[in-house]
């Protein structure tokens, strides 16, 4: 019974992702279907305003030029099974900051000040991705197993300590045999 539920849940999730990908071109060009020169537009009882732009069509142009790539990147991030999928967080953060700037439109400058925020995110994500890559390359490409190396180093250290202890005992034995 749980297998049917998990299969059903998987099909629903995959269907939602497929639907989102399929309607993304329609969403991307949604601004073309807005009334020209209108300051407001109502849809399903929700009223949208121009939010500082010339008209509501221009506002939707900027909104969906940020929302659609952001949604597609989030779908890619969620469904990616590769080791480098954290790198997708960099363009996700870029589009998120740009969307925030467009939604809180104060000046006529769009897509210019967000680069500093993206640099901060990049400075965190890039080392994480690099270290994951190094560990995977060392283990799978070069055949280096760090845990096995640590165990081998520990064994070598113990052998060295035992060798030094044995030398001390031999030295004591020599000094005792000379005294007798």
C-alpha cells in the first residue's frame, strides 16, 4: 500500500514539474496579454498595479522575466542528482535578488545593485562545491580513500611508537647486561 502512495506522490510531483516547465513560455510572455497603458489589472479578484512602472504590462514584463527563470532553476535544483547541484544556487540567488528589487521598485535602476548580494552568496557556495568535487575526484577518480589513509597513518604511528619502545627496552637490556 505504501508503494502505491509513494508512486502516486512521485507522479504528482513529476506532473507538477512537467506542467510548470510546459507553461513557462506562456508565463514568460504573459506581459503581452496585458492591457496597454493600464495602471491596474484585475485577475481572479486580485488587483495588480503598475508598481512604479509606466503601466501594468511593463511591470509584468519585469516580474515574469525574473520569476520564470527562477522557477525553472528551482525545479532544476530540486530534481538534480549530480554532485554539483549546489552551484545552481548562484543563479537562483541572482534571480531572487533581482525579483526582490523589481517587486520593491523604488528607482529607475533595475538589475544593477544585486551583484554584491550574489557575490556574497557565490563566496559561500563556490568553496562548498569545490570541496565536494575534490573529495569525489580523490575518492572515485584517483582512488584515494581519506579514511583508509587516516587508518594507515594511525597504524604507522603505532608501529613507530612500538619500535621506539623496543629500542628503549633493548638499550635497558644492554645496560643491565653490562652491569652484571
